């Protein structure tokens, strides 16, 4: 016979009763409640894991949406930068063509310059996203290279412009007596003294005595004194093979060896030497050959640095 157990039920103040159960039944009851308890615990753990998994999935989906949004924004910015750099490349080609510099080959522009600086692939990204990120970094690397190349090109263009600007400043290009008209041009004419046909190797500007005479370009005064039929003369060596002569002056305001700037007053109009009346005789000499000064005078404006 199996062992029996008596369960006594007590109230707060008195005896309520008792129950007699066999050992097997008691064990069965304990096993039943144990199974119920264990099942509840297992179900709770499972539901908790499912909830955590769902939360993680929601977070992952939100992060994926955020990542996709950021990637799309980055792609749009890269597209805008690519378009802006394309415009810069077009401008660069025009500038280099204008300044007679060799254009940069399109293949060099397409690759940019500088080494690649790609990040290590993250283990948290899918293969698709990892490749997409690498592609974006490659695009950024090319754009950075193109920007550096454009920067180098700009420096080269600036150097070329500086060289050209130096040349432009030295080339005679203004009217030495602003507002004055030419009374006698370059070429053969009847000499006012000898009455025979002679070569007039400059142009004459009609102006009253004392009118300021301006240097027509940057240069160095190489002669400032009396020169026979020219009277008082100032010769300026502008470099690059250019020399200008200002003759029949009444007064010289510079001295030999002095550096002058375009638009600087160097003398005053006179009638010294072989001159019938006050005027400025102006010559332009290029590589030792006297040329027509008209080709080197802009009558529209006075260019003063």
C-alpha cells in the first residue's frame, strides 16, 4: 500500500478540516504545478525574446531607413558637386585656351589626382550597402582629386596672368598727351624746314606749351637730355623690346635710371629743337625698329595704374 498524507486546513481561530491524500497524488500535484510553473517561465522567456527580437528588428529597420535617407542625401550632394566641378572644368579649359596654355586631358580630369582613401568595410553592413558606401567614397575621392587639380590649374593660370600683366603694364598703350589730337602722322611727309619729302618716324600731338606728358607704359628712363633736332628728349625702355621717345619738350621731370609707371607725368610739352610750334613728337621703337605709334595708342581711355 502507498503511503498516505493528511493535509490539515486551519482557519484564523479554529480547525476547518483535513484532507487525506496518497503520496502518489501529492507527488502528482507537485509535478503538475511544477510543470505549470516551468511552462509559464519558458513561455515568459520566449515571449520576452520575441519582444526583444521585434524591438531589435524595428530599430534595425529604422536605422536602415535613416541610412538609406542619408545615403540618398549624400548621393544628391555628390551629384551637385560633380555638376559644379564639371562647370569648373569647362571654365578651366576656356581660361587655359585664352591664355594659350595646354588644356588638361579629359582622362586626367575623369580620374582626378591623389590616392584612394576608402574606409574599411563595416561588418554591420550588408554586402549591397557596403558596396554602395565604397562607391560613394570612390566618387568623393575622384571629386577631391578634381578639386585639387583645379586648384593647381588656377595657380598656373594666376602665374600666367601675372606674367601677361607684367607684359601689358610695360607695353606702351595710352595717349602721352590725353585729349590732344594728332597734327602729323607716321610716314613720309614734306619736311617743314627743308621742304623736301622725308620720313616722319613718329606722330606729333598738338598741345600748348607746358601741357603734361605722360609715360605710356612702365619702364626705365634711359635718356633725359638735349638731343640735337629733337630738342629736350626723354627715352623710356619698357623692356620686352619696347622703347618710347618723347621729344621737343620744354621741361624734363625725370632723370636717367629712374623707374616710371604708366600714366606718370615725365615732362611738359614744348617747342625745343627743330619745331615750328609747341607739340609733342612721340615715337615707338620695337626691337630697334621705329613703328607707327597709332598701333599702340588707345584713344578711348587713359590707362593709369
